[in-house]
């Protein structure tokens, strides 16, 4: 049962993006949200114009997101907007019945992780426009939860990246630690560093020379997926990985104490002549996939019969599984992986149980 929409009383009208609440405060999405949340409120033309202005402002800064997150939001919103257009629904503000129907429809096409991304995008656009978060409704949350549990029970769980295990890593190191090829040593350094610190590919590709502290054996991560505070995170490096980094710097001809090098990208493109391309261009995700992980998989593929090749998350998954295997605490695993919740730590560590050994202890006992 729904309430019949009513026209807002004049004192609640939003006249334009230049409207001044109480003749003093510029109206913001929170003001419009307060108006819209009143039972039976009707969206006036002026409110719609104001919401459109809010969305323009939101788009101008890409919602404060990274390019990849902004692209994901646009994709998921476009899917919802297309669904609404085909059925004659108004996508924004998103009505409860429309959102619930969309979730149930999408559940027949995608996995629950994508459903959550759908709801995130719909919430983000509505919130930025001044129309609140329709996905926060208890019925919507319960619907997503029910679908998620049903899909898991049916075996439609998320496919995890093939783990690059500690055993794999030792084989790769044995093959490459004495190489004179810069491209091969770059691959080894990427993998060892990613495994040691359970780095996301975005974190690895963003590293600068200055982020490695050789003396104190520390790695600085300036911005990560779960940390946008501006305060960097600092992780301890194994001496074993520091040794590999020393070999990498020596082969390039870098002095890690040279102030002129500090702002250079740690992992750069390499020419066909096995030399750095002199424009400080960082490697891309495609390079990481093809020249690092695909290359490494060929060395250890006999360990992974009937498994897909490594992805750019394989070192992170393998590092997490090694910590579970060595009976590290959940708190230590979450801290090393920089997870704000335990969900991903459990998912990556599938098959292991919940503390004596740490990541660096294991490396340094090689």
C-alpha cells in the first residue's frame, strides 16, 4: 500500500540551486533529502532541477572516487537506468518497489556481489541528488541477503583468483633470483613484494621509490582501497624481500638514497632491449597480468592442474592463505591485508582454520 503523493507546502519548496534556506544557508543535498523524506511529498519541477544540479556537481569531482570506482558506479547505474527506461519507470528518485523488482530481476543474471554493487551505485546517485539511500531500507537489505544465501547454497559463489602459494613463490625465486634480465627481476620483485605485503594491484602500481625504506625495512602505502584518509599505511618488509629489492635497484642502476629518484615509479615500463623506458611510465594492469603473473604461472603450472592462470590478485590470495596456514590471528591477517571487515580474509583463506608465525618469520626462515 502506498500513500498518495501530495504537493509540498510552500514553506518546504526548493526553488532552484541558488535557493537560500532561511535566507542564509545554501541548499545542499541533505536539505532536499529532509524535504523528500516527508511522507507523501511530491517531486516538484524545482526539486528535480535542484537535484540535477547536485548530480552535475557530484559528477564534476567523480564523487571523490578513483577513476576505476567512478567507472564502476556509472556502469551499474546505467544498467539500472536502462532497466527503468525499458519499463517506463522513473530511475530517480528510486522507488522502493522499483528497486526491489530490479534486485530480483538482476539476481537471475548476476551473482550476489554484483547485486551489492548495483545497490551501492543506486544509493550513491540518489544520495548525491538529495533523495537519500533507498537501498538502506530493511526490506531491500533482507532481499539482498536472502538472494546471497540462496546463491551460495546453490554453489554460485564468487570465483576466487588462483592462489600463488608460498611453494609457488619459492620455485619462482629459485628460477629468477640470479637472473640478469631486468624484466624477469621486475617480475620477481612485483610478486615477492605483493606476497609479503598482500598488495592489491592498484597499490603495487602506485608505489614510488620513496615508499621503500631500506634501512627500517618498511613499505609505505599512501592510498589504498579501504583507506582514503590521506594518512599513509606502513607495513614491515621481510629482509628476504629487501634483498630482492636491492638486486632490482642494482640491476637498474638506482641508488635508493638519491633524492632525484624518490618520486620515480618503482615499477616502470621496460623496452625490448631490457632497459627502462626513460619517461618514468608506470607499468599497467595489463603488463602486470601478462609480463608478471602469466610469466610466473608458466613456471609453476604443474602445481595448478585444472586451475585458471594467475590473476593480478594471486599473490594477495596466496599471502592470505599462508597466514591462515601458519595460524596467524584474524586480526593480523586483516591488518596485513588492510581489510576493514573479516569477510575477504575468510574468503581468501577458504579451506584454512583459525599464533605463532608471521609473514616475515616465514620469509626469513627460508
